[in-house]
C-alpha cells in the first residue's frame, strides 16, 4: 500500500482467510525512487487528466509496479526465517485522482460523468508486478463499487472492525487513519457479526497530512513536520480554520470521500502564505483536528475509544488536539499493540483474500453502494499453475 501522503510503500506479510487476520511480524516501509515519486506528484497535479489521459502515464505505472516489486523482494529476503513465498499479493496501487459521483457538493472535484458513476484512479501496472514477482496479484479494488454508484471509498471499515474486535477497548470504538486524508471506520454497536449489518460505519472526515506535508516540502524540502514540532510551536489562525470548515463538504452526511487535493485550492488557504511556517502548520493541524472532531460529533453514537493510525499518529499536534476536543479515550495504534504504520498494508492483503473468496469489500453503510459489493481483479503471474500457492 502506498497512501496519498506518498511517503513510501508499506508492505506487510499476513495470514488471512478474508474474515480474520494473523500477523507474522514481517512488515516494513520502502521509499519510492525519486523518479517515481516526482511522477506521482505530477499525476496528482494533473487531476482529472490522470483519468482521461491515462495512456500517457503508462511509463509511470510501470515505475510504480517496479518499486512495489522491489519493496516486496526486500521484505521477503529480509525475513529468511519465513520459508516459502506468499500465495497472493494485494496491490492497491497509487491513488492519483478520486472524484465520486456525489462529489459536486463542496470542495471535492466534480466527476467527469454526471449522473452516473464517478472516477477513482489508482496507478500501477498489476500485470507487470505479477510478472516481476512471479506471484498472482489482486488489484483494482474500487472500480466495481464506483460502477454501482458507490463512492469507491473507504475500503477499510470491515477490516478496521476486525482489528478493533481483537483489542480490549470500551465499545463502541473506532479506528481513525490519518494519512493524506483522514478517515474513520468500525462499528457503532454490537451488530450481528455479519459484514453487511448497518452498524458498520466508515467515511472520510477531511484533510489528513497531505496539506501539511506539501507545505513543509515547499518551504523546507523536508517530507513532513516530524512529530508535529513546527505545528506545536505555532499559533493557528482561527479565521482560516473556520472558513475551511465552512465548506459544504463538512455538512454532507456519510457516505462521503475525498480526493487528496480536494482542499488544496480553497481561497482561505491562500492566506497561509502570509504566515510563518509554524503558524501555517498549526492552522492546518487545527483544520485536520476540527474536521475529525466535527465528524465524530455528528455520529449517532459517540465512540468511547478512538485509535489513531497512519502517519498522523506520530504528530503530537494532532493527538493533542484530538484529546482536547473529544470526550473519548484517544490512543495511538502503536500504544495498543497494533502496527499503526502497516494497517493499510494489512488491509490490502485482507481485501485480496476476500476477492479470491468472492466476499464483498464495500457496503451500503460505508460507500453508498447499492448492495454489499465484491471487487478487485486478478492479474495472474506468467508461471505454471503448479508453482502457484507456495
């Protein structure tokens, strides 16, 4: 999995039957080559052209696959005690543009087809990855949901509920992933235990780390605000925060999802240029926290526990803001025994096995799709069938 923060390729080796998940302790993050990362940022900047002119990005899709293959090989060779090669690879690909059908309300980009399905574009040549690794690859997890009127996101809520069920936390509890975009997922009740029951919730809250990362990179060349140090040293401009949170997106009930760049061109954010770096980052951190707090306050049942994963779990400004703004026990994933930096890599493996079993990946209560929806496609490695499934 490589998220919209473009901070590397997360790889995790797990055992799963598509309903449960067992960890092996083998996981790591590997950087993209500079050429690949630069190409991804250019594709993201291209916005809808990344969808309408996809053929011209074919070289980039091969680069992404090659970097994922290299990350896979490095992980496998770094853990020789684990004999045998994995039976399947789940490959999310790199999201470069996301415009669901319902995104005309608020800041998110308007899909090029309306009415009708929206667009969610993940780059990465799955067949090339299968060829390089010699292992079958499940990919393209969002397209079936989008074609049936869903948002195509989030993909994680069922997996998040499985992860949370294994923890000794007060119910209800939710998992908050703060990547490029922030999203919530889990169950808001005991539920039936069935993947289709309507206690399952999940949706994008608003910006995550992307705006902050881009600002730090533009002003300093560093990839992110390590530990939230700059933001902690600054003072938020509350007028900018209020203007951003006034965007109609935040008044939309779920299901809802966002493109990484959805807020990047809001007029209010242009005023960040006049602020010092600490003040600008404190402002953006307050936007991220404010969007999450407002999202949680609108839930029909308030969570008693919130587990924070993704890159955002390392940003003290975000954690301090969430703890101050919520009447819930806010914990970092790492502190409750979860591999917080690798949960989304585990998710993609989990979804790959669900694809193989024909189980649904997305649900009406999380994406707005018309019914529980299987998804994904299989790219078969060009090797003899007898060698598969090691």
